[in-house]
């Protein structure tokens, strides 16, 4: 009789509905950021970069999401012809990007989810320049561009995921890519 009572009590706790999360998630990724810019004499096209992000689920597979990306400082040196045309001998460019968009998730296999993100990016580009005469200046530019991203998430617990992502800010010769890995938690 005691074993029947014990298994009945355990079944009651298993059948009770689980508390629902708020549908809010946050996380961070670290990886390699790359710039699609012209090199003259020499340049860095890739640097350590990363992002932090958060979102609110609208449905189980669709969320509104914000990303804040930091692309590390990339250096470029211009040759004589380019320096004379632009009056810039060298430059160091760092970029910050805020994106707003939609994250659509599709479960591929149990525990693995495909992520597709689309949205709009606001870029702040800070360019530290050394001019041909040796003078230095900092130029700050603000730009807007479309944004897309894809990723693969692996659940390691009910509310924690490991992530692998590719993000692309589509802006012609000013385009940026971010290949990264990270984690997120859902609340």
C-alpha cells in the first residue's frame, strides 16, 4: 500500500504543468569579425569581435531581437597613389552595430534548432586616420543597412543553449561579417 501511495504522489507531481518562462532570452557570442573593404598596401580584414543580444518570444518559433555587435579595430595602410587621392596614409577603423529584427527558429532535430534572423542595422564607424602630412584626426560616421544572420543552437538544458552564428551587415564595400560561438539563456 505504501508503494502505491508513493507512486501516486510522484505521478501527481509529474503531471502538474511546468511553470512557463517569460519568453525573454539573452546571450553573448565571441568570434571573428571581418570587413569587406579595399586593401591598398596592407590591411587587416579580420579581428576578434563579438555580440550581446536579447529577445522576446512572440510565438514559440518567432522572436523580436536586438543585437549589439562590436567589431575590433582593423588597420589599413594606403600606397602613394591612394594616399595622394584621399590624403590618408593609414587608418584604424572600429565599428559598433545595433540591430533590430526578427529571429525565426525551426527545430531540426531534438535539441538542435536552426535560427534565421533578418532586420535593420545602425552602424557607428569610428575611423582614426593619420593624414599624409602626419596630422591625426578621428572621423565618426553613422550608417544604416539591412542585416541577416543564421545560426545553429544546441540545447544543453531546458533554458540554456550553445550557439554558432553567422551575421552579415549588407552595406556594399562597408559590409561586415561576424562568425561566432556563444551561449544564451531563456527566462
